[in-house]
C-alpha cells in the first residue's frame, strides 16, 4: 500500500457492527483504495490461547478518493458502511502524515508490525523531544513502556526517562 495519487485524500468511514471485511471488499470492488490496519490479539478460548487479527480502530476504515469528484456519496451508500466521518456537510480529511505513518507500521496485508525490541545496554537514538537525535544507552526498561537512558550531555552522563516510542536502535 502506498500513497501514490496526490489528488486523493484519506477519509474515515464509520462501519456497521462487524462489517469491516464486508465494507472493505465492497469499497475495493467500486474502485476505492482502502486501508484497514489490523493488530494481533491473544484471547483465551476453551482453555487455549488463540491469536486473532482485529481492527486497530474497531468500527472504522480509511478510504482514499478525490473529493472534487463527489464520490463520497457512493462511499456512504456502500454496504457495510454507516457514513463518512464529517464535520458539517463535507467529510473530514484525515491528515496524510497520520495515514502514511500507519502504513509504515503495517505489512502489505495491513497487519501492524511489532515494535522493534530494545533491551538494556543497547545504543539508541532519541527521535522526539528536546533530546531528538542524541545518542544514548538504555540502562533499564520499565513495564509501563518507559526506558531509562543515559545521555552524554557536555561530558557527563545524564539519566533520562523516555517513552519506548521515542527510541530507535542504532
């Protein structure tokens, strides 16, 4: 999946209950580009753990089309779709950066890829915040998705707590 057509914007369609695959199939048959990010979920069923795929945003699907062509009425009347998310009379455009970042985190089938694993002692780069692009060493990872890293600031080691989403392996 790629953001190949600049004239098309991404929109969010609200789905009828349990209709994500039906709506996706019907929209694709009409020529719309869709994106339904999925995540693995582990559930216990009959005493066994079963891994299933479920929508990352239950009840919603991303749809790309050119709003100038007035195709949004066709999306609203598609089987499985309740309506496009709108503010006022026209559907609301989803920022392309949001969709492109989600696409980067998914494989070709729309399944979310696991976040890279980072362990104590790893060299990392901070990607966000006031220390963006600083090199650091992971000292400890806490269970609440935070990491304690040691930054080299002006010749001395400084301990900083950051979210795991702010780190990238070097």
